[in-house]
C-alpha cells in the first residue's frame, strides 16, 4: 500500500520533469478525468456482505457460489454509503504530480514515477491502441482472443509490474498476440488456493494483479442462474467466481487490500478484498468505450490506478470499518467446517488444476438460499 512503503527519494529531477511534461501534454483530458473520480456517482464502490457461501468446502472456482447483499440494498439508510475512488487510491498524488505541488518531486517513489511513465506512454499512443482494439472487438470470435488483445494492449502497458501469464487452460493458445504485433505470450499454471477450500485457475496474472474474463454466451458452460437473470450487467453472471477468486487471491497475497479486475466485451468491474478487516468492495461496471466509440479515459485511469495498486492503493479507511459492513467471510468459513486457518496459512500457487471438488453436496442448499435472497441481488445502481 502506498502509505506503508518507504518512500525512496529521487536524486535527479530530470526524469521527474521529463515524465511530468509528457503526462501534462494530455493535461486537460487527464485533469478532467481525475476530477471526475471525486464526484461521479458511477465511478464508485459499494460494500458486499456474504450471506452464505461454499468457501469452507473443497470447491473449484467454477462451482463457487455465494449469496450476497450489497450495502446499497439495505433498508437501513445509515448503511447505504458509497466509496469514491480517492478514498481507496491516492488520486491526490496524481493532481500533485501534474501541478508540481506539495514538494512532490522529493516525495515520489521510483515505482510511482514509473507508473506515471506508463501512463504517458499509453496516452502518447492511445490512437493506435484504439485502432487495434476496435478492429479486434468486432472480429474476435472468442472472448479469450478479445481479452488477450485487451490485456496486451491496455492492461500490460499500464502496469509497473508488467510480467503477464495467461493460464495454460485458458481459451487463448497462440504464442503471440492475436493482432500480429509480435508480442510474446507467456503461458503457465495460474492456479491458486488449496484443495480443501476454494481453488482453481486465474485467467490472467499481471504482476500482483488477477484478471478474470467473463465468458461470452457461446463459451459459457453453465447457463445463467435464475437470480442473476434479474441483472443486466455483463459481469453479473460470473459474479460468484469473481468474488471467490478475489477473496482467495487476497488471502494468498496477504498484503492488504488486493484487487481483482474483471473484463467482459464492453466493460470492466473491480472487486477488492482485505483479509485483515474482512472488507469486500465492488465497483459498478465501467464501459471500456465512451458514447462516441473512443477508449474511455475514465476506464483507463481507473485501470491504471487499480493495476498499480501496490503504488497507489491507500488501503481500507477507518471510516469504512466503522460502517461495520464486513463481508463476514471469516465467520462463514468457521461456521460448519472451520477452515479459516487454511485461508490464512495454507494457500499456495500452482498444482491446483483439476482437483476434485466435493461441493456438489451443497448445491441444494444454494438453491434454497438463492431464492430467499432474490431481492438482495437485483438492485445496485438504483438510488
Ligand atoms: Zn497485439
């Protein structure tokens, strides 16, 4: 997290000013977008509580389920708070950097400066990136091809830690980026978790960030669940998997508030989980393209902050904890079959593909609770 890391001083002002000037070539656009993060109701997080889940049993992510409630659905108005981006990410640092205020040059870390360089590089070539994305958005027949183009040309370019591994079981199998740009693709075993609890593969690992791609209709092996059909968002149908992967990945990393980026054809969504405070955050779905068909700079700035959470995330705020809307994950996994210590100490990477699940026994329980809680799943963006 940004506030807990030692701040390494930069001796030379040269690269600072060079990078700052490059970012400031796009000052109007970036400033406007950054200001929006302070006020736009559509770029916010809510808190999520788990009512039931099967995290205490041996279960692969594809069979993971959780019945949830968002704090915005509470009848008690005092619980219905939203969280803006600057409350979790150091957006103020971006303003200080662009305006060269608050002695920012002496305070900025090497990693933060590298993040600004990545942003400058991206903005300088945004037209070219947009051409590639638009061409592949319509021609990619599989979600996995589109997601790979998006990962290579957007996510990886924005990331300070940009080593990227696509899971060997994921749909994309070619050694190079689909668009013929020649970018080499690394494949590997991205499985995480533990055989006795939630486990399975993450589609894409980008440094310390997990990326999950929503399957398109023809690629999805399981039909949408009745409760989720009430939702219109592209990423709602795989929300169970997103939450299970986010929580498991966060316990594995054990480094504070950890994000999971989820992508679909047109939008992205962010989940964040912090094992210590037991807080689970969920963003609204953000469009990747704006209404004029251009790459949405809001989506880019959000992705840039989240992907580089190690340098920008400021962690769970005391005020969020005081609200008391914890995920209750800790208590749920201790209820019937106590496995919290497995999450806290025994999770590991790789070797967890194709591990048998015992979760079929609990499917019936899921259906009952799912119908009981229909009301809790159908409203998020309503006032
Ligand atoms: Zn490419």
